[in-house]
C-alpha cells in the first residue's frame, strides 16, 4: 500500500512568520497537534507541533529572565520560525506505508508532510493513519 492511498490532502499549514499563539489557535480549531510550515510557494520548509513549543520553552524562558514579569502572551507572540522543526522530514506519495512507518519510528515524528518532486505540499500522513493502514492489511 502506498502513502497516496491513506494521506489527507486538505492540509492545515502555517507560514514561518505566524506567531506561536496564532498557529496554536489554528491547530486547536482543527483538532490537530502539528502541521507543516510552508513558504509562499507551498514548499515545505519545516514542521511545527505542540511538542516543538514544549521543547523550546526552557530556552525562551531563559532568555526572558531579564524581562520583568514575563507574560505568557509575550512568549506566544514569537514567530513559529523560532521553534519549528527544521528541516522537515517529508515523504513522497509513492512511498510504501511500511517505509513511512519506519521513518516515523526512526525520526520520532507524529506526522509526515507528503511532497511532490519539487518539495511542494500535496498531503500529510500521520502516525494514526499509518497504524490504521497497517492494521487493516
């Protein structure tokens, strides 16, 4: 089975200049925990997830220690490019689902953007999509 058979094509994305708060609110509305970050040409440049924010928070707070009375609103006004996962780990639509599962496990990613030969986003496949496909084989 190929990734093209299980991927979602209506993909929520963000741009690198969007703020952490904007993107988290966008993700909550669609009930997703992460998304691809694309440039103005829809080329995948990174991924962003709640986990990326949690990992970066100690560094952001350390820098903020010099700001009196740090407000979480100030921290979430940072652009996501500050915490996004670069480079994005992507796959092609013709990738076998078992190979996608291997990549997810080796790279510790919960979602993989699916790109064409030029790196433009065409879909996304999640760990849940992969598990369902493998269980239904």
